[in-house]
């Protein structure tokens, strides 16, 4: 199969965009940022669902797909919850009474 | 028709992920960022589920249940001091998923007879190599952070040669498989080599280098997802992986800069082994103070800067620090927290702990912003930090940490250091700061010591 060049363009542009966006994140939030990007990388679950759920999947593919979904969901659910838990704790100084 | 809908869902998901990172830049909008990312993920998952090739919903539902049953407690039961470990283990799961998907896809293609050297197989090899090595590397990082294994770097003779050899063997074998994808007998060796490489990569890395390493693993996990996108022809995966990858790399670069070291040095340096000095070290005296003396000093100050380090996390002292903060601000004293970028075990670790202890984030100050103020600060209180306040980094060009940016605690009018004993920090070197005339050493457990200090201050006030 030939290389679909659009994917390379997409990769490059998203990479540059990522650099620009992340550069602006306050160091204050580097821990939540990392756990959020970690949660987002669970997007691999999309591939895992395709593998496990396909009509013609072999038993091996089903087993691997099942494990892969489970692992990504751990990553996904845990990542989002803990990011939010962290962010909830960041509070501004109370207004002077 | 459905396929168009799915693609639109993916497009929406990619847009939401980008917005999410944009909103993460500030505390005020950060939680909106999490919502956006959740919505994006939901769109992507639902979009995938309605594809007509998908038939086996029971299996998928079961996997979601099992995954949630493990993921939810992992998020809620982990104490905030354990955030680095949790992140590492979560990286491990994500990377494992990527590797397994690659494996399943490879076997499917090999059985179906795929052309030699096709882009799909090359992308798959990248995906699996990155996925597997990130999996074992993250497990190792977890082991070291959770202190299931020694956190000191483990080095042996010829380590670099062995690592390089395994790295090259993985690449060569991957190339061979890409050239002859039908030859499935080579595959297990490839997977084993990738797994082994990840394991060996972390062996020589010590605890204080974890911020860089975790960031790098984050980047690898992202790149693996991108490679999967190339293999499956899925733009959403390519975009998301690229975003994660650049995020991880930027954080890793920031961490390296904050230690004045290169990637290569962090990954292969075996930094932080205890240096064998030639026995010339004379016993030098320090001024040790008890909690009541320390409280007496704090009683008369106008400005206090607290410099936290990993030791604060270990001692779980952040809540006592909050009590001190309350006590001091109640007297109208300005209290700031100076955060070194590599303090702790992951980027931003200290900020999260202090936020957990209800310290307002406007009082957390970055290194570059606090240093110009240091000469006007009455007391710099160092809690569990060591190398990041070592003046040798600035003054001694021969020091192992020479050139590393530091928080200039030594420029404050007086210094207090809460520390368990005189043992050296991660870099394995002595700290001149402790021997200054204006420095008081407060020996003891950070939590107990600060607690005792607050008690003294309280009784003074009464």
C-alpha cells in the first residue's frame, strides 16, 4: 500500500499545534496536564474496539482486543478522574474579609 | 452514510482535544478543558461503536466494566503524594493497550498476506516497539517511585553497550519483519526485545530524574498512538498522538533545562551514585535549632519563602505547612512558596501537593520570579529540598550540578532547613548552604518539626 501523505501532513501540523499549546500551559498545572494527556492517549481504545468487535475477528484478536480495551479504559477513566480531582484542589486566595 | 457520521465524530473529537489543551493553560479554564477532553473521548468511542463492522458488543462492554472497576479506585484511592506513581502505572496500561492492538493487527495482516515493506507494517513495527518499551519502562518507573525497588540508579559495567545492542537488535529485527511480514516466527523475539529494552532503559535512572523520564514516557505513549493512526489510517489517532507526543517532549525539555542536563545524560548518565570522596572531608559544624528556637526566629519576620522538595511529599508535611501558612499570614506576614521545576517526582508535583493542602495557588511562585526577590526575604524555609538550593550549582564550576538553575535560598537574610539528617541529596554532594552562619538546621521529620513549630507560634500568639 502507498503511504497516505495526508497523514504525514496531519501529524506535522498537530505536532506543531501541540508545541504551541503546551508551551503556554502554566508550570503550576504541569501535573494535571500530564495526567490529562495521559488520559487522552487512551484514544487507542478506538483501535482496540475495532480489533475486538469486528465480525471476522479471530479468537486471538478477541483476546488481545479485550485486554487492550480493558487497559485503555483503566488509563482513560483513571486519567480523567484524577485530573479533575487535582484541578478541584487549586483554589485562589480568599478575598480579604 | 454511517462512515461519514463516524468521521465527523472523529473530527469533533480531535477539535475537542485541541480545545482541551488550550483550556489547560490556565487554572480558571482547566476544568473546562477536562470536560472537553471527556466529551471528545465520548464522541470517539460512540463513533467507533456505531461502525457497522462492530458486532461483538458484549465483549466490549465487559472490557469497559473491568477497566472502570480498576481505573476508578486507582483515581480515588491514590493519595496525592502518589500522583507520580499513578501516572507511571497509567502510562503502562496505555502503552500495553497500544502494543497489544499492534500485535493483533500484525497477526491479522500476516495471515491475510500483506505486501513486504508496506507502510502499514512499518507503522505497526513502530507502534509495537514504542508500546512495549513504554509498557515495561513505565512499570519500572512505577516500581521505583512506589519504592518496590531501589530508587538509586543501578549501573553495571558495559551497560550502555548492552542497551545499545538491544536497541539496535530491536530495530534490525523490526526491519526484517517489515520486509518479510509473513514470517511470524520472528515476531515473539521482536516483542521480547522491545519489552527488555524498556526495562533496561529505566534500570540506571534514579528517583530525582523521574520528572524527565515520566515526561518522556508520556511522549512515547503519544508517538505510539500516532504510529497506530498511521497503521490504521486513522487521522484522529495521528492527531491525538502528536499532541500527546509534543506535550511529553516539551515537559521533558523543561525538566532537562531545569537540571542543566541533556536527554542523553538523563537517560544514560547513571547520575546520582554516591560519590566516593577521598576521605578528605573534615567534620564541619552546623547550627542546629529546636522547634522553639526556630519559632522564635519566625516570630519577628516580615517575609517568609518556603522552598518545598520531595522530602515534603515523603513526610506528608504539606498540611502542617498549611498550618504554618495560616499562622503566619494571620499575622500579616507575606508567605510565598518557591517552586523549582524539578522539585518532586513529576513536573508540577509540588504545586499539586500544596494545592491539596489548601494553599492558594497565587502564593506559589516559579523559580525565575522568586530569585530576584530573595535578598529581601527574611527567612527562606527549605523543606525537604536539597540539590535545588545548593549554591554550588551557581558558584562551583567543577560541581556535578554546575550550571543547574537553583532557588537562591542562600541570598535570603536567614535560612532554615528542615531535614532528617546530614545525608546528601540525589546528586550525592554536600550542600554549602547548611554551613552558612545564617542557616539554622532543623533536624527531624518535616511533618513533626513543622507541627511543633506551629504549636510554639500558636502559644506565643495566645
